[in-house]
């Protein structure tokens, strides 16, 4: 055939097709909408027969030019390039297909180019690494750069050019923030005190303040807030909202600062952080059994103030005491008594919120729709929560706890398998959580094993607990010596890991850096059918691909009160039908290890797809995960936000969007995973 006919041949057109088809440049030629993800590799040694057969299972030369001649470096020694591709129809199938291609890519690691694992720039792949938001660093860009170019260092000139361009825009940003400060000084009644609540990079304490809540170095940006505002009262927040709107500055709202993806302190556009650390008062009414809690308080402070007033009242929320109540309560709030009392959001009876127009609204004035939305739907999509009123819970003076660990040599696999069959069915007073880690075996020196720690809270005495465990989970072999009776407030310290006898004053230490663990990435899932023995053993194998103590899985049981409440009672939809929630976590110490650990947790997440909830694959909003999808920059579309929205909220997402459209139609309160308004 002619050369021009060969072009049509390789494009897959039937013989005889008119070459006029080459003039048809419309990408959407077909009516069917297809989704696509591509990856590639370079191979330097022939793939073995076993390797090729592995490929088959997963589906059921330029050498004359120097690699320095151009930035394109893939020259001598490469036998061939692999382009991986997967196509699918329907957005709902995206997760499984993307997980598949990432698993295939992981499988091929042993057969392809290493140090670096090369890739072809025209087959762009963000899984290889991305720049930080705003101005990125050379070190961050080099993670992906050497894979495409090898001679990436010669391209550094473009980085300096990029920085010089960005610097010119900083003058505009400076003017914006100067205008904001001038506006704020006019709006705040006592303008003399403004210097005490405003921090800019010119302040010596700015860096200390910013670093106190950016505790995960994985989340970095060269574009930091020009202003951190720490208001002392509601009127100052109203002023900040007014001035932000007037001068086009985005706001980010910081409570405890445990945000998994840094959305409370990172932005790609000029922004101000409103840090609620000065709004932390807690008012306990023991007769009415209620408490008003300002949004800047931490969970630990709430627990402390309740215990200070009563030995027979408590509240249900998370384990980590430095988590802020503003975000935690508004996202759900699972804790060690949730099988008996539900989530924190289930026990909220009133709230105060400042909307985009600066109005202070309580439950009565905001209406039941908005009050519904902020109890599990993420408060920062709708306004700025300034305080919660919660119902306190009756508890006995003594509860019982234990933490019993079993290894694979002690039948941990069978125990975890059996646990899945009883965890959501035991007495509502019992919450039996499992923590899974991989480290050295106590029985085989130098060998790693999986440690399964059964960490438990029982709202009652030790004898009743032993009776319940004997009936429901005798295989664990629990004995009285494993158990400790203690007050509820002492159990809070026990689950954080403080030694017995530690003063409860430690709960007043709200400094996030106390619990800093280095680089971190978390993800979540819900399990509705027990994971098979083979499935669990697959997890154990994946544990061995990361360093000891680097990774942890938490299996948190549902059932009880959590299942008694309907999916639509609050935006938090994870109710009846869930056996347990999985929290995946991986930690590391050095930036250079980021790609390895992120790939590991994403590979594990892909492996788990067959064992967890589907349509949608559900996730817990308080374990924020941008891998699930992000909004477009600026005002996003409903369709774009729904990608991640239904995973957190299921069918409740549509109601949240309608409420957002009514309360904040201009989308003033927004971030990468905020509920968007419908655009008319």
C-alpha cells in the first residue's frame, strides 16, 4: 500500500477508507463516552516467560542518538517501550479500572527499567508525582522529572524562569492583603487590638504558628497564607468574612489542624487562614446534661471539662485529643463508644454558624435543612461553625478496657477472620477494635510477622465483659488479668497510649506537634461482607513491601446504635449493613521515600477493591482523601464534585448540594472537596 494508506492501516481504519478521515479532528467522534488512563515503562532485559504469563493473567530502536542529544533520553539499551492502557464505560467503573492498571504497573516493576523507572513524557502520568500546590520545589519536581528525562537537572533553568514569572504576581497579592488589613481595621471596633490577632510573614511568630497546624510535611506549598487571623470573638470573624468577600480573598478555617489533606491551611489562590484557637470555651450543664463547645476547642479539652464536672457523664468522639471539634463533629465523629451512642454528630442538638453574609445563625434561625447538613456533611462547605451544643451521655463510674495482641504464629489470621463475623453483632456496650501492624516476630528473631491488637472499650464492669467475650469471641482467650477497670476519663488516656497514672492535664496540651509522625497518607473503606482468609493473607504480603512500623490498618466495628439510625438521618450515611470501617495509614520520614509509600498505599487500596463496599465505594469524610477526586479550580460543577461526594455521603450528597445552593450560592466557602452549589 502507499505510505498514506499505511497511516490509515495503523490507525485501525478498514482497507479502502477515504483519507479524508484524517481531516476529522473532533476528539468526540463517537456518541459513547469512554474513560481512559494510560501508563508506560521501558524494558532493558527480556521479560521472562513467567513475566509474560503474569501479563496474560492480568488481562483475563532510537539507539543511534545519544540520550543527551535532546531531553528525550530513551535511547540505547532499551529493547522496547510498554504502553499500558485501560478503557471503560461509565464513571462508576473508574475506581476498579484505575486500581487494575496501577496493580499491573506494580506487578511489572521487577521487569522494567530501574533507578529511575523511565517513562515517556507524551504519555503523561500524574501517578509518577506532581508538583506542590503553588510554587513547587526542585526536589519535589525531580521525583517525576528524572523518570521522564534522566537529564532533568539540565532543565532546571525552566524552574528558575517559572519562579521569576510567579514573583511578578506577588505584587498583586500583596496589594490584596493590604486592602484586606485596611478593611479589617475599619470593621473591628477596637482597631488597637488588631495587631494581637493578625500574623503575617513579617511577624517573628508567623512560622511557629503556621507550623503548629501543618504537621504533615507531605502537604507542602510555597504559596502560604499572607495572613493568619486568630479572632477573639464572633464580631471579628464577621469582619474577616466581609473583608474577604470584598477583596476577593479565599478563607480557610483552621480548628485542630488534623486535616488529612491540609485543606484547612493550603490553597492555590490568595487566601487568609481564620484560626479558631482563641475560641475554645466549654460550658457544661450537668443538670440539663448538655454542653456548649466553641469550635476552636479540642476533643481532649472537651473530655477534660466534662470529667472535671461529673464522673457519670461523657461524650462520644474520636481518640486523638488534639483533634479540633469544629471539623470533627461536622464530619461525623467516630469514637470508642460509638456502638452504644452513635457518632458525635448524632448527639448535636444545636449549633451557631456564621454564613457567607456574616449572619450568626442558630438551629432555629438556620432551619432544619442547614442544621442537618452541618451534622456530618462538613461544616466548612456551608459557613463557619463557631460553637456546638451537644447532649452529654450517661455512663457508669467504671468502664473496662483491654489491649490484647496476637501474631500470625498465635493464629491472628483466624482470629481476625472470626472477629469480622461478630464485631458488629456483640453487645452495644462493647466496641472491639483491631489494629494491624507488621514488625519483628517475638517468636522468630529476624523474621517479620503481623501483629493484630484487639483494643477494646466496654461500658460496664469486667465480669460482664468476660461473659460477653466468652459468648461471642472465646477464640481470643481473654482472661480477667488482661482487663482493667477504670474511669471513662482514664480510658481516654489509655487509648491514646499514655502510661497508667498519667495526669489528665495532658488532655489540655493541644499542640499538634506532640503527635507529629512525619510524612503521612491515609485512606478509608467500608466492609459489608467478611474478608476471606485468602484476602487477609494478601494484606499480610503487602505489609512486607514497606518498612516495619511504617503502615497500620485499623478495623473499626459498626453495628449497635450506628446501625439503628437511618442513612438519611444525617449526611453521615455509613449505617446498617456495614460490618466495619478500614483506616489505612502509612508513615515515612524522608521526602525521597514519598513516591514509594504513596504507591504502596494506593496499591493496597487497589487490592482491597474486591473486598469492600461498591457503587459507591464508600469513604469516611473525616479521613479526607484527595485521591477520590477534587473540585475544579474556582467554582466546580456538580458532576465533578459528585465523583468524590457520593463516596463520602452516598445519596445524601444531592440534598447537601441543594442546601449549599440556598445558603451559599456564590460558593464563598469552598475548597478542593467542598460541596458546590448548583449553577443556574
